[in-house]
């Protein structure tokens, strides 16, 4: 076995890889009908103002409930949907659904700054020819203010085809939507993209927020990222805030917004609505999490 492992072709027959390849094939086949079968839905994670802990918006996150395979997370199926191209019709549906939901919630809960809705956009959508059309369509049918729609892209999506991407982003800007750089700091040459693309929001990746439980040196990285965003006059969102210590530190750094399990997990639409109602009726802030047992 050890001898076989040394041979290049062994890799092809590695049982783990074989299983992964089979899973991809199965997911790809099943994805074709998932949308029409009503197996896809969106959940909504609240985005909170760190100073007030009031909900200022949501991020829409895809969920796939398959009748026999069960719940399949986006980290498993979005890459498959990207490779197969299924992400284009799925992404179009996500835009329509998320903006329709935002319109409902904005009407029910008017604010000086309307509740925002963030939608993740993948490299394949950004490079393809129909994203701008699909965004325009979603804005028109929902009627939401374009600036309340935030499109989240990763640095990886930006490097895939920078020239085509720059063109798409210019067209999206003309529509009035905002642009967020997701998972900031985990990609390639992050800083040059901030200059090249007109970004409005910086989302600090969870891996950096995790550092806030570590050493002072680690915390310095988060300090640097927040300062960078502030200096460039970007809205800064911390992702994956799980502890009060992280929240307090981010607040002290004057990070604007946060998302994370400390505040709320991604919620079904009706749960998110209840949360908005509770806040409107004067609930102090988000319900405090139960102390860990
Ligand atoms: P993302 O856009 O960076 O989303 C944040 C992820 O962190 C979500 O995972 C969310 O549930 C999770 N999260 C939020 N708060 C916490 C926390 O406090 N602790 C931890 N450990 N995790 C937290 P999720 O929903 O599994 O989504 C994973 C990724 O899938 C997203 O990363 C995004 O890149 C992609 N994705 C999700 N929905 C869509 C979509 O509609 N379209 C596209 N193209 N990609 C999507
Ligand atoms: Mg995101
Ligand atoms: Mg992220
Ligand atoms: Mg991510």
C-alpha cells in the first residue's frame, strides 16, 4: 500500500477522492431540478450596528433541502453550481427572492436608512453576461432603493477576470447597488483590489475575528483591518462574531457592523420578521444568548 501510494496514478483511485468526485456528480445532477422542485430557500442573518445592537440589515444565505440527501450546505453545493453553471439561474432566483423579502420588511419597518439586504454573488455570475440584467430585474420588480442592495463578492471572484469584472462593476454601480468585499483578507493581494474596484463595504473574515481571542499581536491584525476600512471611508462589517469579548473589542475598535452567532444565526424569514417586530416594539436589543453550559 505504501509502495502504491508513491505512484502518481494511485491518487486517481484514492477512495476519499473517488467519493468526493461521485458526490459532486450526484449534486450536480440533483441541482438541475432543485430550484423548480422548491428545494432551495433563503435564510437571513441579521447585520447589527455594534454601537446600538439594532438590526440594520440582513445577509441572504442559500439553503438546499434535498428529499433524500437531506440538508446540503452552500459550501458543498455552491462550488458545484458554479462549475456547472447552475449558479446563474439559482443566483437570479436569489436576487429576486432576497429583494422581494427586503421590500416587504422595508415597508413594514421604515427607517431613515432602509434595511439593507446583502446577496452573495459568485465569480461565475460576475463574469457571465446576465448578472447586471438580473440585478436590474430584481430592483425593478421589488421596487427597493438600489442602495439598500449590497452585492457581496470575494477577492477570488475579482481576480478571475479583472477586466470583465471591472466592466460589470461599473454597470452595477450605475444601477446604484453597493459592493461589499467578502471574506476580506483571505484572498490574494487584497489591498490592490481596494484601489482598483470601487468598494463600499469591507467584510472582515471570521478567521480574523477569531484572532480576537488570541494574543495582542493577533488582535493588532484586526485593528489594522478596521483602520484600513475606516481610513478608506468604507463601512466595516465583522463576520462570525461568537463571543462577547470579540464584540467588545470590535466595538472599541469602532468597527461599524457585525454578524455572528452571538447576535443571531441565519434565520428563517418568519423568524427574522419576528425579530424585527420585537425591535420595533422597543425590545432593548437582540435577545441575550444563553450562557454556555
Ligand atoms: P459568506 O458569504 O462568507 O457567509 C458567511 C458564512 O458564515 C455563512 O455560512 C454563515 O452562516 C456563517 N456564519 C455566520 N455567523 C457565524 C458565526 O458566528 N460563526 C460561524 N462559525 N459561522 C458563522 P453559510 O450560510 O454556510 O454560507 C457559506 C458560504 O456559501 C457563504 O460565505 C457564501 O460564500 C456562500 N453562499 C451562501 N449563499 C450564497 C448565495 O446565495 N450565492 C452564492 N453565490 N454563494 C452563497
Ligand atoms: Mg457573504
Ligand atoms: Mg464571508
Ligand atoms: Mg465565505
